């Protein structure tokens, strides 16, 4: 994520040099982390381990995007409350070390049915 953000930052700077009246920004996209996943963690230990791996996966992405110079962070559609909570926990942890240069954070989600539930049936409150 760091290398991708650095490449995008360099390209944005090059284009901005051509027209300084329109500065270009780099948006770092955070996606669902690749973690070995227990499909449905059943025990408290499995749930805690899954939570920790998911938060750590988001931490690594966020840190790389920040280190690479992203001007803002965008969290793509989240279909479960678990993912969104893990993502926000990771952001809280990473941003604690970046108070002076914390970029804006954009979060997008979609409620799919008339009851306001996501694809996986989670409510907006979840």
C-alpha cells in the first residue's frame, strides 16, 4: 500500500505541475484485509483471534497508505458491521500516532433492502 500511494503521489505531483491551479490529491483505498478466516468463529478465543487479525490487517493498510503520502482515505463498501467496527478500531489506533497529519476519512456503505439491512442482514445500528 505504501508503494502504491507513493507512485500515485508522484503522478499527482507531476500532473499538478502542468496546472498549479488544480492540485491533485491521492485517495488511498482501504479494502477488506486478507486474513485467514474462520467462516463463523464459534468460541470466544476464535472470535478474539479473528478480530485481532482483522484489525491488524486494516492497521497495515492504513499505515502503508499514510506512509506513502495519501491525502485522504476511502473505506469502500462494508457489508458487515464486524468489518466496519474493525476498520474504525484500526483507524483509531493508527491515527493516534498521526494527529498532526491525519488525512480526511471517507466511509461509504450501502443499505440494500427496505428494512435498512446490508447484504448480510446486518442492521444500520450494527
